[in-house]
């Protein structure tokens, strides 16, 4: 049985490349196009790992992260924030919201694949 990874991003090109990469790594891929859908899918599917964009319609990735951490049924979900917001204050906000890791776009696919493997190990 393959491990589920939820990709929560509103940018179609990012979703396509992340989906391809995660499937190639052997993961089952779920996709959410906005923050509200992402939170609903986390509650329903309980993926062990979420690749979460910070800026999405509906609810930001920061809001989703805080909601996940506040819900004891899903609080153990690992969250890797993937975002173009790379200022120190953004990173601090992401980690402060409860993200387990933070990577800025554009990112190295090799680095991301390694990070996902490490987080799920």
C-alpha cells in the first residue's frame, strides 16, 4: 500500500510537476486547489504528509496549518510548506503556525524528494 501525500496548491503547473514527482517516488497523490478543500481532505483522507502552499484562495496555508494543529484527530499530520514567500518573517510564520518544514519556490525537485522521504521515514 502506498503512502498518501496531499498536494495543496492553486497553481496548476506546480500541482502537475509535484504530482508527477510524488507518483514517481511511489506515493499516492491527492490534490486540493484551495485551503478550504485542503483542510477537508486532510480530515477525510488523513494523509501522513501535506505539501502546503502558503498563499491559496479560501484559506491560506498558514490558516490550514493552524487548523490542523488545533484538531487532535489530525494534529499528527506532517506539513511541509512549499511557498514563494521566502522572507525570514514568512518562514517564522509558517513554522509558528505548526509546519514541520518549510521550502521556498522555486525548489530543487531532488531536494524536495529527499525531504519528503526523510519526513516519512
